C-alpha cells in the first residue's frame, strides 16, 4: 500500500470517528433523560398514593370529630356531642373566709370571746349537663363549713325539663328561688354573706337541698316561680324531718333587663302548713360565719300550726351603679294557741369604680357577677374590676305579746371587692353589729366590730 493510500485511509477513519462521537453521546443523554422521566413518574405515583392515604385519614378524623366536642371556657371542662343532645360538665367553687372580731364588754360577758378563724365557707364540686336535649341535671356536694357548721352534704341533686319555651320544670333536692338576694349565686353576691332578712325568710321552706317540685317561667320582662317543698335531703333526725309541706312562690318584673336603666320590682313568699315536730326556730349569725355563734335567736317555738313569710323586692341598676332592698314579715300561728310576728329588712348599694356594668338575668330575676373588662393575669397588665359597696340591715325577733325576746339586730357593712378575672375574686368586709333587747343573756344590749376577707375561686 502506498503512502497516499495510507493517508487516505487514515483520513477516512478519523472522519468516521469524529462523526460517530456525537451520535454516541446523544444516545447516552437520551437514555439518561428517559431514566429520569421514569423515576419522576414513579415518585409522582408515590406522592399521589400518599395524598390519597392522608386524604382518607383526614376524612376519617373529620367524621370522628362529630362524636364529641370539648371546651374549657373560664377553665370549666364541658363535653358536648355535635348534635347537642348530650353535654357533661364539671363545676367547682371554693370560698375561704378569714376574719377577726373586736367585741364590747357586754358581748364578751354574754358569750366569751368570738373566735377569729379561717373557714372554708363553701367548697363545692358539681357534675351537670343535659341529655335527650331537653333534660338537664345537676349533682353537687358541699364540703365547706365542715367542723364548724356541718358535715359534707348534698347541696343539690336536680332534674330539670327545658322543653317548654321560657319554662324550667324541676324535681329533686334543690334551693328554691325565693327572694332577690338568695336567687343570686353565692359566686355573685355583693357581700361575704347575704342579709339576715333573707336568711330568715328561707328558713321555713326554701333552704338548701329541699325536696322540691315546681318550676320557673320567664318572658323578656316577667319572671315567675312556684314550688312545693318538703324536708331537707340530708336531714338525719328521723322521718319527721322529712314530713314537711310548704308552698313557695316568687314574682318579678324588670323594665329593661338587657341595657340602660333597669328597675326590678318583685315579691317573694312561702307558706308552711305541715311543720316538722310543730316546731320552728328563727336565728341567724351576724352576717359573718367565721365564728358560728348566732346573736339573735328565738329558741325553739313549739305548737306551730302554720308559718307564712312574705315581702317585696326592689332594685335598680344603671351601668356601674346598683341598689336593692327587701323587706320580709314572718307570721307564726299556733304558738300556745296564739301567734307571733317578726320582721326584717335591708338596703344596699354598690358601684363598680372601674366602670363595668352590672348584668341582670331575667331567667332568675337576679344579678349576675361582674366580669372585668381588663382581667388580671393571663400574661397581660389588666387591673381587673374594683367595686365598693355598703349595706344596712335590721332584724327584729322580739314579740312581747307572745313572750319572745330573740333580739333586735342592726348591722352596717362596708365592702371592697376585687374581681381579678372571671375565676378569682377577693372580698374585704367591715361590719359594725349592734344587738338590743335580747332575752336569755346576761346583758341584753351588746355588739362587736368585725373584719373579714374572702378568697373566692370558681369555675
């Protein structure tokens, strides 16, 4: 082969090599692209499968969500079915009172030293809710006052039917709604204790845990309540403790329950026509229960046929100002073939100096608690709500014609309340107590001053 042929052959081979290189590279690149496409398609399929799986799981959770809803408004746990037919909640309140007394010499001579002390006035735990939509229940026990007043006991065990618009029909052990102040929750009362006039009024027929049937009815402005009551569910002195027959009623009208100037006018009453052991005793502590001593006391009055309690209610509220008062008459027939009459009343006024408005609830014809606009705590700098209040109360348990000298009591109370938030309140009260014409003691005229602080937690 000649040199020329060799050169021509080398040139041809070089050209073939140069032409075949790009074709080979393009072939490899296409293969890689196809492989990447296949991987992406496989990855997309996996993503689609995961989305389908998660979608099914979310749908299943959403379907399960309809079973139970849980809320914790103001720290109170409530469980509710989505259809609203069943609810279950837990409530609690703790009222811790600390107080001290400054007695005059006559009081010390009569009773010795009153005991400055600390006392859980109330320590209540309850379970409540609804079933079958229109029925409500409340089961509540009070562990307060144990050791000074009473042992742990039933406070309420009640069944309520709410299927009639505006009406609540009740059956069980409860505290009937009698008087304005006693229809106000103990979490919402203005002073540490209710006025003596109210405590005496509920004594014959409307105290705690009364076996009760009856109900309430309200419109936008009108409220009415009527009950038949028997003995106390926790009475333990024998069958005669339950053998009581009473009727209790209350009527009220409010001019503007929701806003603006609201005037409340009402009346409460009870009639007892079957009195256990034919005996009644009217007495009360001097509007503070740190020491359990009663200053005014009729003693046991026997031979009683009937007892009637009745009186008017009057109140008004406008923005942060509120005033209210009640008067009650207590008529007892059958004492030694005769009768006895007592009476008591109070007036009080209060002002929320931080500006929060009082709320009136026509469903109970009474006031709800103050809700601070700027709560203290919860990571904020709110000061809560502050309230000042004053009350004058008078009770007369003397009836000279019947030979009863239970005493006449006058109490002036000044209070300062701090609503830290919707769960926590502090109440500071100063009381000046004056009793006159009390029989059965060394000195018929006596009194004391007292200072007390309540720490209240509720949910």
